[in-house]
C-alpha cells in the first residue's frame, strides 16, 4: 500500500489539488493529513470538506495548531496578522466543519507509524522539529519505527543513531529506502505554504510494502491562490509568500 501524505494544507485548494494529482499518479491509495488544514489561505471550507470526505473513506487526519485556534475562535493566540485570518476562517466555516476540526486527534498510531502535527514529545505544545535536538527529543518519545510530522514548512528526514538524530535533506522524486535497523522521522513539508524558497507545493508518499519514502515538489497555480487571498481581504503578506516560497 502506498500512502499519500499532506501537511500544512492551509486552505490552499490549488496546492491540494496539485499534490493529490501527483500522489495519485505515484500510486497512492490511502491518505494521511498531518494537520493545519486551515489558516493563511482563502478556501478553508473546501479543504476541510475534502479532508472530511477522505477521513470518511478511511484516511487519517490529525489536529494542527491553526485548526485548534480556528475552532476556539482565538484570534489573538498567534499575533494580530495571523489572528485576522483565524477570525475570518472561523466566521466562514459552518458548524459541521468546525466540529470536524474539533474532533481531530492530536496524534494517531497506525501499526509501526506515528502521525502527529508538531512532535511526539509534547504534541499539544506545538514545538517545532526544526533541528537535530528537537528531532531526537521527538524520536525518543515514541517507540514508533517511523514518525511523520508537519508544522515545519520545509521537507526534512531524520534518523536515530547512537541515541541522537542525524539530518538528511531529501530531494524531490527520489525513492529513499528506510532501514528497519533505524528509527525515522519524516517531515513532508507544507502543501499549502512552503517556506524553503521553493514555491512548489510539498508532499510525500510512503510505501508500506517496500518501506520506501518519496518526497515530491509539485508546481501549481500559486498566483490564483494569491488572488483568492487578496479577494477575501486577508493580509497581503500571505499572498506574497506563495510566490516567494517564504
């Protein structure tokens, strides 16, 4: 079975559609969504409904910090600029969509894999796995052979060796065999708002039979997504970021 992994979708319909098409072409038949369905982008309702439909068909989805803030209607929890998007998103989602977000778990264990938005050590604290020390802490907090995290908007792969994590910068389109003798932590990168200087949407796949992992960068119509952000009256910085990948 090949699993398609999407993280940090951030209400970006065009990016989600492009990644789904690429992952389906790669043979993915199951979906895992690693949180932050909403925030920043202009189509939260469409993204929440897409994820909700996939979950009804057996997909796994976990809660992100932006999802939690939108459910709570806490517009000030992440600063005034993000707060404006949070308040707007809360106002445009209906009660069923908000209830779906509210019901998402912080983490899910599936066989030898852990799915979580931020980290395994303290998933509700939303600390980033942005370096080897944080990766080590997360890896040591779970017995899972393979952890998948979102939250960090840049693809990364870590593996535990001699009690500490080593970092590997994955390339797009290259299948990586994961040794059963090591434990791994993979971050697909952000589908809806990449921040590594590359505006192409990020996603990943994992093959449970071959134990291979693939990272993908998928070009999409980010200008259309930016136009929708401007048309919704959301902060312009979030439209500008899409073209710059920052």
